C-alpha cells in the first residue's frame, strides 16, 4: 500500500520574495507593491490596519497556512504613509523594479525608500513650520553626555555636550522626532529621560570616537574638525557620527546640503525644562480649544520663518548685545513698511 503523501509547507514564490526582503528590515513596516496595491503581511498588516483604519483580511500562503493581509491602492501612498510615520513606525517602501509584462517569472522587487519619523524628505510627512530633527545621544563614562540634532530636510546639524539636566532641556526644546541610542544604553536612557521619545537602537560599534570622527571628516571632506569649533566635543562627535550612519542605514545618500555642523553653547541661551514649556503653553495649549503662544505670535510668511520663530521661543537669548541686535532688526521692519511688504511679496 502506497504511503500517503506528506502535506507540503512550501510558501508561494511571492511570499518567499516578501520574507527575503522583510528579513533585511525586520523593524520596519514593509509596504510591498503588488500590482496596483501596496500590501502588508503578518504582524505588519495587523499594525497597519490598526493605524490606518483599513480592513484586515487573510490570504492563503501556498500550503503554509494563511497569513494576515492589509493593503491600499498605490496612488494613495501620500495619504497613508504620513499616518504610519507619525504614529512612530519606520516604513520600508518596496516597489516593482521591472515591468510585470516583460518577465515570465516573479517580478523583481526592492526597497526604494526607508522612511522613519526622524528622516524624511516627504512633504506630506514633514511639518513645514517646525524642524524634523533626528537626534542621537551618547553617554560618557562620567555624568557628561553628548548629543546631536540633524534635520535632513533643512541641512541643520547641531552638536552639544553637558549633564543630564542640560540634555533633557535640549530634547524638550528641539523636540526631535526620533532619538538614536546605543543598544546597551537603553535602560540608562529610560532612567534619565523617561519613555516619551521614539527611539531606535544602534550597535556599540557606531558609538565610538574613532568612527564618529572618521564619519564627520569623510562627510565634510576636511582634514580635521577644528574649523567647525567642535574638535574638543568628543562625546558630541560620537553622537553626530551616529546620525550620519543612520542616514546610510536608511538609504538617504543625497546629503550634500548638510555642509556644516554648529555647536550649541549652553551659556548663550536660557534653557527651558519640560514643565516650563508646558505651563507657559509655548507650543501647545493646555486645552483643546486654546491657543499656544506660538499660535498667537506666528505671523510669518514662510516655513523658514516659522521654524526660526519657534527656535527663538524655545531658546531665548541671554546676551544683551545679541538681544538688542535682534530687536533692532525687528524695529527696522516695523518702521519701514514698504520694504517689509516687498519682502513678503517676494516670499509669496
């Protein structure tokens, strides 16, 4: 009597391809282009369906049982992608790299963009009136820490060092959308700064002075970092190197506009803690029907102006000479309405 043939658990070619690509980006929601749709599978589908409010179904995966499925039309990407990213998810976009009509086998696919809360050029995701900072923080051997902020959309690259209180004030003032942390420092970060930040963990080798220095020198095409005035900020250099490495990991290679790095000097500004920012309602009202101070003051005519005003509110000046210079510029435009109007017309 012939033996009964064992049931195969082989997956379909499409799911084999999906799993191969997903394995390279396990911590990101993979939007997998299939025809006219972007599909998500398994746990990604469960998360996407919940965030986007789309239907969660199941599809047959060959003889390897069923798998969860949720998708949306490819032309709706600009509608759904911002929702995923703003919910704190990293998203890998996988597109078809060849015309399906030109192949008799499975269509070749690959990652064309990796979008994270702190790294994006997509105008649908970015809040034009505020910076979209990626931050990295490095814990020193003592109580000192280094931190770096990078906005890939504007090219702003900032660096600082200080104690826990100063780092917390920087995080509150500049409000990064994503913070890079050494995997081994996860518990330390939580103890120092709580759980109110979206974190991404990197390996130990990224957080070294040698790697950070080499990354910055290579990026800026210089022989040293002395010209930027940051050569002695070793902890900050480590953090800045982690930011540049993350751009590589997320496949953002058009970074020529990031052509400088500036030091945030603690003594130049009044640094506000989270309670002051909240109680003064600088950026968010205490109730849903209220207005923040920024809402009241912001009459700027460009996103750049809005970002500058927000920075001024978050980082008030200490130096009287600098304050007087800023006030004199404001006074000039108040007294010269024709010039002011001309500039506004030029911007618009």
